């Protein structure tokens, strides 16, 4: 009989040890939750500003990015609009909550794997946040949702009631704090505050759920998408395949319908090189002809004509002298 009762005594002792350990742990959990609550109260005003900014920045894109129903979520996963978490999240310092209280996809656990995803930019931002937290893994409790899921969640989570539901756009993730030591919580907070100051993210401290609700800033979506591609091993430029599209040759260019116009100015007149001798001979012949006519006219001219010729020559001399003086003056 004593031997039969021995295993039960061992189990009873173990149960007592577990219960004894559970009591202080529960007290510690309450104290930890109270500290988190006080922190959320201190962050309330800044969280309200970030919430208003998120709505203002993303409301114009709600209709384009909203995933209304589960088929929309499946389609986005199939086309690459949504990106899954890395297969080995621990390698990226991530700890998605898959069971226990409030796991990811808690309202549709049969399809939980499809809720372990978000827009590539959101996953990229999450990877950056986790890479800067050195004290331990970052626990994630929520990523993408669809509109129908969000409607069900509103019945138990007041934070799901919002006019711009970022989770249904795939552009938000929630970092759980209740299971993290306070030192790690403070480190996560500092990382998020630094990234907010740099214009990378916006975040809200949710007092009811005790999580940080994080949204990448729209100006950084391209950057975080690139981070995700690098982390998941996107094809590098050296491995890329060159694709050449053929086009008709020669290319068919539209006519310009331009009217040509030529503007010229005559700056000099000269004979061709092989015409110089003929040019000079013609000038000399013209000069002799003028001299001969003048001599012939001089022999038959009367005295008045001679006086007139003398006066013309004098005038020509004066004009030539004035011209020379003007040229000398302009030259100087």
C-alpha cells in the first residue's frame, strides 16, 4: 500500500510546489500589469496625436487597401499584396503568439497561418523594430485582419472600433507587453520613440490590451518594403534575368512638321583662287580706259571746263583728307 501511494505523494508534492510558485508569480503579474497601465496613461496624449495622424494620413487610401472579407485576404496572399512572416521568426527576434490567451487569428484559428502576414512594408518595419531590441524577443499578437474578422473582434476588443482600421489594410502590428520584463518593455518603447522621431513609424499605447499598436509612416513604406525584400532573400541584381523586348526597326517617329529657314549675311566678295589673275587684269583694263578718256577730254576742254575739273579735284582732295582724318581719329 505504501508503495502504491508513493507516486501520488510525489504528484501531491509537485502540485504544492507549483501552487506555491504560482502565487508570487500571480502577484508579480498584477504588479507588472499595473506598471504597464501607468505607462499607457503617461503615453495617452502622444498616443492620441499619433492616432489622429494615422487616420489623417491613411484615410484617403482606405478604400484601395481595405480587405473586406476572407477571400480578399487569401487573394492578397496569393498575389503578393500580403507577405508572410519569415519561416523562422526567432532568427529575426520575433515571437508570434500562436496559442494561449488572445493568439494571432484567435477568431479564426483554423486559418491561423493566413493571419501571420501583413503588407511587406509592415513586416519590414517589424523586422527593423525587433532588430533594435537587444534584451529579448518581441512578441506579436496581431497582424493582418479582414473586415469580417474586425467586426467580430469589436464585440470583445474596443480598440477594434475605429474608422480607419489599419489591421484590415495590412499595415499594422501589435507588440504584446504583458509577458515581457519591464526592462524589455522600456527598451521597446525607446526603440519605437526613436523611430517615430526619425519619421519611420507611428505608434499607440493601447491601455485595454497592453500592447503597442505600430503603423509604418506612409513616407517610409518603400524603404520598409525594401527591408523585407532583403530579409527574405530577394533575387539580387547579379542573379536577375535580363529580359529584352523587341521593337520595330527603324523606330517609327512622328513627323515634326518643322519649316526650315536660312538666314545669311554677306560679309565679303572675292574671286575664286584660280580667277585672281583675270580679276586683276580686268581691274587694270578699267583703270587704263578711265585714264585714256580723261586725257582725251583734257585736250578738247575749254577753260571753264578746266576750272570745273580743277574744282572737282580740289573737292575730292578735301573729301579724301577729311576721310583720312576721321579714320585716324577712330583708330586712336
